[in-house]
C-alpha cells in the first residue's frame, strides 16, 4: 500500500460526502434518493484491511492525500446532485401526466382570443362569452419592465388562436378566471417559468395544489441557476414590487393582480 492510500485508509471516508448525501435525501423525503444515499454512504464507509504501522508520510504525500479526499467528496456530491435532478425530472413528468389525465371538476375548454401579457389572456368560453383569464401560480414582468415583451410574445406564440384547457380555481375581483392553462397537454405556466419569463407567484400559492406549488418553486430555482430569460439580469425586479412602486407614485389602490 502506498503512503497516499495508507493516509486515506487511516483517515476513513470523507465525512462531508456522507453527510451531504444523507441530508439531501432526508430533506427531500424521496425514498429512491435516500436508498441511493445510504448505499453510497455505506460504500464510502466500508472498512479497509488494517495495514502495518508505517512511518508518517512526507508532508507532500499528506497534501496529495487531502486533495484526493476532497476530490472523492466532490465526486460523491456531484453524483447525488445528478440523482436528485433525475428524480425531480421523473417526478415532474409524472405529475404533469397526472394533471393532464385527471383534469379538475372545474376544467373547461376555451379558445384563446388575445394574449394580454406573459400571464393573462382573453378566451372564449362555452356559451360564447369572452372572459379574462389569469394563469395561476406565476407572475410575469409588467409592461415597462425588462423582459415583459419577450414574455408576452412567447405566450402569444404558444396560445394565439389555440384551443386550451383551463383548470379554474376561482374568479378574482376583476371577474377573471384564475387557473392553470394547458395547451396540447402542456402546462403553459410551467413553460413560462422554465424559460425564465415569469416568477413563481408564491403569494397566491393557495391557487395551486401542494404538488404544483413545490414543482413551480423548484422550476423557478432551476431557471435562476441556469440564468435563463429574466434571470440573466443581475437583479431583476419582481413584478409585484414594480406594481407597488407604481401605486405608491400614483396613489392608486387597484391592481390587476
């Protein structure tokens, strides 16, 4: 056994890797990830055959061993990050499929008449009436903000003159239908978040199911990390803060949110 390997054996598994793996799995409460974490942790902790006592390795060997342990920890961390991301993707896909296969009792079919901005539109509902629709769970940049036009045009390209399904959760004080909107089985609110063209509107999380809340929050975090859309700006101003500034400046109390 080389001095480097002896130093690693004496030191044992890198504790940071084991703790990171276990805490990640436990906090996320995902059985599959937890089992994987335990398996890797036990693998890291597998005892190594005792070696005869040897003189202490030279300082340079100790430094190399420390670097190796750090690399091991980084490798384990990267492995679990990949596992968690894959589990998230699988969970999201399954949840989206369930949303499409089991629309709520208040779901209705409508045809899009006009896209107003990145989170609202006009749609013709059964009976012929045209109603305002507010996409639940997201908040897109307001007119006058960076990315507002990009967000609107992206939603326009997705919905213009299309048939959609609206899972209505309520009617707001402006008599708009509030709900998740689906086109061809795809959640357009989620797509706006993935593209970095809207915020997860946590203030109105009650408009979403618990699973959808977690999914929307996670998708926003992922968009932030990737720096896509409005997250490419160093410090984007949330639209609710933008509206508050406008109300403070004008003394107005109303808001279409």
